[in-house]
C-alpha cells in the first residue's frame, strides 16, 4: 500500500550502504507511534485512534483479499498504519553495518524484493509492538552476521508476502545466512513467517546465542492454510540457548486460528535440520503442530541437548522425524516419540 514512507528508504538502487558507529533513533514510544497498535500496554486508551479502526488495518486486509491494485491502496493520515525504519525495495548490493537502531515505529530492517544484502555488526533494540529486528521479504542472498537483537517481536523474521499479495508476486525468500548473532527479548530468535505465501527455502543459521525469559522461542516457523507457502531446507547448527519461555523449536501450521482453518492454500514444511543445539531451560523441547492433510515432513534433530524442559515435546501431524543423539533432561529421545 501507499502509506507513510519508511524512515530510510531506497527504491531500485544498487551499491548502497548505511554504515558507521552512530545511533539511529526511530522515536517510537507510547506517546507517538506505538499506541496506534490499539493495545493498552503501549499507551492506547479507549477513544484513541488505532490501526484497528475501519480505515486502517481492516481495510488493508480487505484490499488484499479483493486483489485491489496496489496503486489504489492509499493510506496515510487517518489510517494509523506505522512505517518501518529502513527499507531497501528492489535493490541490489546493500550493506548495513555497524549502526545501532533504536525504537522503530514498527519493523526495523525490512529489505523487500532485494538481492545481495549484507547486515553486519548491527545492534537493534526496541520493545514496541511489531518491533521485528530484521525481516528480509522476498529477498535472495542475504547475510545477517554479528548482530544483536532485543526486540518487542521476532528478532529475525523471514517473509515472502501475505496471502494473495505474496502469491501474486511469487518471489520466494531464499539463500539466507545468519551467523554469530545474539538474540535477547522477542517472540522468536530465528523465525520464518507468518507472511510466507511466496515460499522460503535455503536458510542457514549457525553460531548464535539466544537467552532471555522474555524470548518466547528459539527457532520458529509459522503459517496457516490462508498464508500457505512452501518452507523447505532450513538448517540450524551450533546454537546456544540459555532460556526461552516456550519451545526450542516451534513449528505451527495453525498460526492465528481466528483466521479460520478452512483455507485453500495448504502450507508445506519440510527438511528441517537442527544440529548441535543446546538449551538450558524451556517449557517444551519441540512443539510441532502440522495439519492433518499437510503434515510437517522430514525433521532431523541431531546431537542436541535440552535441559530443564518442563513439559517434554508436543508433536502433532508430523512425519519422517529422525532423532539422533537427542536428549531432553538427560533422557535420550526415540524416533517418532
């Protein structure tokens, strides 16, 4: 849609960079951006405007469902839709290095339909609503290395468009490498979805540390039968987790159940590989929720040890699980158990 511009924006540019040791502050706060979420914990009070008003997010979702041309989706004043912090759109050869980003109105780093993106030694801190740290969307060849995230939503969330828009554009997010990053607060450390209708493949995450009672999950994949998407070839290794509130690995094909369960776009999730992942505390080890008519397929858990797991594993509608030297609370886990 056409809305307020991201605070830093580039369209169809090549060989561009934002570098240095400075601080970029998005001025997000309960007083001026975050209350638009429409939640009391971010300063919203009854009678105040928010994105939930009829001229805001509900209208945007309606336009998506009706395939209204993007040039007719005009928002801005009176819609209360928050902008992202930095967005290279259809760009090539982008470097973001060394910078500290604080308090975005919404998502922080959001490259879209771009190629050859390097995000190196960046610090992202913001505990506002939808404060995702880094969200490559429909991008190819992305490196996220040496970054630190403390966020109000997902630390890294890989995306490829939502519902009809994602299927119309049909550009997957692929070849994503995440190395040597630190994740603290957030809904998930490394996340795929939920806007994943254009598919995602070839994600490699290694040598990261995740630790916070306010970090809900370490590795998270989320979609549903309206979002759809093929998610495949996800490789995670050498991850050290101190504490997460929910699960080490959470795969959910029933995300946002209020949307319903009778969508026509069944997601496919397959070829998920966790190796040398350790965790000191969590509620669950694995929490896998597939669909009866589209099961999670081919999950390998190898040389992993999760300690102080409160409630074991939950595994529904999943097949071809392989456990090799996988321990929970020092108890070896058996295949399909």
